[in-house]
C-alpha cells in the first residue's frame, strides 16, 4: 500500500518502515476469535479542528468466520515524545459511528472492516511535534500509534501516522486513575429493541418505539478489572406508543412503558456450540404499564430468561434464534387474565444479511388457551441512499395483546416506516 504522503519532506524513512510493519495481532476474550488490527493514517475533521480520526482495519486473514464487536471507546495514553519521559495524558478514543455500538459483525476468511475512532488533541500542540498514542486494546495488548505533526498542519488535512505493536509508552499514575479520563455518559448506551416510526394502513394506527440499554458499570473501571462479570448489568428501557393520527387532536391511543434491569452474558464463537458465531443469555426483571388509572390501568411485572444464538448459514447469510420464558410477579388485579392471551413464552426466528435484508418472525402465546400473536418484521438498510444508519421497516402484527389497553382484543395491523435500529 503506497501513500502520497510519504513523498513529503517531513516524513522520515523510519515512518515508511513503520507503515510496512503496521499490522499487529491481538487476542480477544474468546480464544477462538482471533483478528488482525491494522492502524492507518488519520486526519483532522476540518482544518481548524484538533479532532483526530484514527482508522482501524479489522481483518480475518484466514481460518473460520469470526465475530467482532467494536468497542464504543478505547482507552489510550498520549505522550509527547520530544518532552520529558513519562509526561503523558490519559485520553479516550470514541467510535465515530454511534450506530455500530454494540453491533457485532462477522468476518469471513479474507474479509475486513474499517472502523473510525475520534480523539481530541491538546490545544497547545505545535507544528512538527512527535506524539505517541498507546491504544489499550482488547485482550491486554498495547498498540502504539506514532503521530508526526506536519510543519504546515494548520492548513493540512492529514497527519502522518504509523503503528507498531509492542512499543509501550512509560506509564504514569494517570493510567491508574480512572478520573483522569472519565468515560462519556453516552458511551454506555447501546441499542436494545428496534427503534422505529411506522404508519399504518389507517391513519389511526400509527406506531413508534424507542428503546435503549445502559451499561451500569464501566467495563474499563477498576472494579471490572477485578470482577469482570460486574460489567454485564444493564438498565433497559422501551417505550411503545400507538398514535391516532386520524383525530383532530392527534391523541395517543395507548403507551406502554417498559423499564427493565437485567444481566447480559455474551460469547462470540462459543466452544460448546461450534456452529454458532454468537451466543448470549439475558435474565432480569421487567415492569410494563400504560401509565393510566381507573378502568384503563394496565400493569404487570415479570422475571424472565432469554437465550439467543446466531449462526452463519453461507453466502453472508445468518440465522438468529431467540427464545424467552417468563413468570409473572406481584399483583395483576387490573388485568388478571393477561396470561391467557400472552402466555409465558415466545420464540423468534430471524434470517438475512447484516448489511442487507433481515426478516424476523416472533410467535408468542398460551398453548392452553390457544390465544397469542405473531409479529413479522422486514427491514433493509438505506445507508447507500441516505449515507446514515436508517432502515426501511415493515411490520405485520396479528393476534391478541399488541397494546396493554387491548390485551384481550384480537387485531391485525400492517405498518411501514423508518427504523433507526433493528
């Protein structure tokens, strides 16, 4: 690979050699998931900004298909090479594309994916200065990225960078102090259930949903270094609204609020399930209510467990299987027979491509009463058209209990719209 930047007079021969040896290995938490990381030249977001973008190639050179989950942040240490040894600053690189957070992707043999991470350089940076940025990657390996600031950097759009595994910047007390580089509040958020706005075949049946999960304990904290499993606790929240756009005041027919507290255990390429590339178990408690009082009040609480597995089935296709079983907790006086219509379990099957069509079918019900529902989602990414993470989203719902207010009424709804997360 040749860069025109190497013809610049301020680039040393050593920098060229660094490019040639820039590929470095690191081992993820699962010993079967081995990928190769290559760091390439970064650039400023604009000519007046100190925001630096570092591009990372994640590759699978050979072997079976692998699964990689981009970390939302990467801890790093910035050292000014031409200053006193040990003078460094703890910093954090953040994944540029928020839509990629928490989304594992598959790499077949020979495939690669490019990830971009941003960081803010110190305001007092000077022309011609040399910097060493040490990335603390997954698996405990450090990756030193060397940055040379061009003499004309105030008007240049690029920096010259090279990467070399194993070169470590002298550590200081800053690395041990989490307060030196506090994680952003938003880096602990990720997708949970689909996020969409759908318009029904009738204006009275519009529907939208927002959903997210929040990791309670920072995975890079001192606590999780000592007790890794503590980073798996999450808060979840989903809100589904049914909107009557046919009435003059545009009222909400019903809103379902669904806060949850759960523990999420994930494995990539699990050894006990060789054909799966991803496996997880989620268990927790959830509350559902519509926030109304009197005869319209609906609420319930339940504890649940949800295993999930994703399989590669060839031609970049994947098969996603999910099941959930739950038990009702506490008082159900405002809807005592809701179990007759919703049952105590569901199964879900999804098939498609991570970067293409995805079809998901979910069946929920009570075999004893013969009542339940089926929900089918069809989605397709629109990033090639709109250059952002948006999806065409269609949904068919048929059966009982789409909304809490009408849990004992049977309906069939067909809706189409846009999703931000699927």
